[in-house]
C-alpha cells in the first residue's frame, strides 16, 4: 500500500535544506507520496529510511539504461507526468538508426560511421542519433562477428534485432558487458528471450498484440529476474499505437500499476523519409522512449531532433543564455557591437549568422528573463535605458574605440533615445531577421 505524505515525512531529516528543490521537507514528502518525485532526490536521506520507504521511493515508471555507463549511455523512462505543462518531460527519446542484416559488411561499417557523425548543435545543445539498431540473422558465427565489428566502430550503444533465439543469445553474450537492448520478445519466443535477458542482465524489449498480453509477458519476465524492460510497438500503426502507449502511461502514472511501469519504443523504419520524419515527430511528443528509423540524412534527422529538443524543455522556465558580452571571432577595437536578448534561440540565431558573416563582432546580451526581442519589448523587459545600463555594466566602451551600435531591426524606435542619452552616438538599425546579418555586416560595416 502506498505511504502517505506524513509517513514519508517522518523518515526525512526535517532540515528544510531546500536542496531537493522544495522549500520544506513536508512539501517534498507530499510530492513523493503523489509519485511526482523520487525519494532519492533527498540528498540527506539515511540508509534506514531508504530501506523502510523503498516502495514510496520507487518511481511509477522504471528508469531503463542501455549501453555502458558514461556519456553515450541512453536512459529512458522514469517520467512522472502525463502532460508537459504539469511539470516537464525529463528523458528525451533516443533516435535509433537501423542497420539491416541485408547490408554487406562494408555497407554496415559505412552506416555506423554515418551514425557516429550524425551530430548537430542547436541553441547551444548537442544532439544526434543515440542508438544503432543492428539486425542479425544466421549463421551464428557471422552474427557474432557482425555485432562485434559494428560495436568496435560505434560511438553509440546497440539494439540487437533478431527473431532467432540462438543467434540472439550468442550475439548478446558476445557484448553483454556493453549492455545492448535485446529486441524483441513476443508471444512466439518470450521464454527463450527472457532467459537471455536474465542471464546477461541486459534490457529486454517485449511486444504483444494487446496490452493484456504485454502485461503477461512483463510479469513472466519479472518473475524470472528481468528488471529492465521496454514495451515495443509498431509505429506504422499510428493511431492504434498511440492509444496503447497512452493507456500504458496512464496506468503506470495515474493507477500506479507497476506491471505497466516501463518505457516504450516504436519502430517506424520505412523507405519514405518524409513519412518517417512525421511519424518520428509524432511519437516524440507521444511518449516514445526509443524511435527506430532508417534515415540517417541530416534533412530527416534535424526536424526530428528539433521537435525532441523543443518538447523536452521546461515549459515554465524559458531557455536562456548568460547575459554578458560575447566575443565572436578574433575581435578588435574596430569590431562591430550588436545587442540582443538572452532568449537562447534568439541569441544562437544571431551568433550563428555573425559567424557566417566572417566579421568578428561583440554581442551584448541583455537580460530579458528569457524573452525574445518583440516579446521582451511588449512585456517591458527591454528598453533603451536597460540597453544603456547593460552596455555600461559589461564595459563595452572599453573594448572598442568607436561608438557605433547595431540594434535589432524590430526596434527602430530605440535609435533616437540611445543616441540622445548614451555615449553611443551612431546607432545603426540592423536587419529584422537574423538571417540578414551577414549581408548587413559586409555591406554596412567599415573600420
């Protein structure tokens, strides 16, 4: 039976240290009781209390790790809310690119090298393909060699795909220390695949036609010692799969049904890149922890990764960069000075276009509490007076010998007041969109 907030509170240190993110131990206890927080988020909890409150400390959805511990390890699950606005989603889905068994060894190596290089930086955040889904079949020796070769070349953890229990057993045991995901146990091979997972201590993907049968396989796996599982679905059956995934998540989070308390994955691999992109974006929003695709081209990956990045941010906390003076390129006393807001997407758009212009610049970032240019202006978070104070606090005038300032093209009204009330006597109205910065700088800036 779930413990009450008061029962949990009695076992907490009662220091109100706030290190858990809540003002009091009682507030934290209530969050644990409602399954919104894990008990382990309390940094000062005694071992005795952890043991006594183990049921309360276990999150409703299991955290599953794939791959060896370290930077490349993929963690999915342990979400606490149904909807993003309730709190936030914590563990972004991992994109997995499939390496079919039909590929030659040379082509498979080329594919894993493409996966390794599929990395992007957007708004200051690194993102990319995080798993390789390696499909293997017989003979056994060939499958083992294939898996070992790809693992040796790979910088990401592996998913091993096979319907053959003998092939799967040999392939997984050959790299069990790297903790691959076993894909997948279903009604035809559940007993054999569960045994492999139990022996190797590797996570297991399970699949079934209905959620009831899925629960039966999960219960069987738990009884035989398998603790890390992922529920697998055919993502091409979109409506049916979304309904099942939502049912599973609701059962785990709202009903505390432990049998359903595991993350999910979908396989949407197909030849149609546009449809694959659309489905991947859909399941990024609708609870998939792993998404298997075929595409490895940046034109397909970047829209999916951008969707994931946007969904897995805190909707109550704007993404910001530090409000300071940034130096882009090899700046000098003759370099241009621009200002923008500390909304991360705005800043990184400006920074990227400045870099593209090849003109070294200073970018003065004004603290607008994470709002973009127009929103900050409309919300009274950005004014000529604030810009002047920020320039002064960042000692911008000491960095350059000129007194020219480039302002966003969306704020032409700032020009007169800046020139009249500050030392910046030549205010230049820049482009309205960041994409116009390279042309503006090359055409309008002279030393």
